[in-house]
């Protein structure tokens, strides 16, 4: 069993998780995130390390990061 630690929603500060699951799938979109803020429609990617978590907005298509100037 893997437990993803609790995070805070970057928008409203609400706690997301902790979540335990047998398998942690990679999250590339909001629906795949195990930790979500339904109010803000923001999901946290399924990284165990909080420093590596990316926040995914449900209404925002995933795009590669823009190149740095
Ligand atoms: Zn929120």
C-alpha cells in the first residue's frame, strides 16, 4: 500500500489527501489525480515526493512548459 501525503490546494488551501492506494498510476490530467480539490478543480499529480508534485487544472489542457527565453 502506498500513501500519498497530504497537500494543500494551491488555490484555496484546503487539504487534499492523504490518499492510500495499492497502485499509484501516473497522473497526466485532473481525472487521474488521486488528490483533488473539487471546488477549484485542481488535482495534484501522484508523486510521492511533495517537492515533485505538479498541480493540474481540470479545465486547462496539458501543454508542455513554454520554452524559456
Ligand atoms: Zn481548492
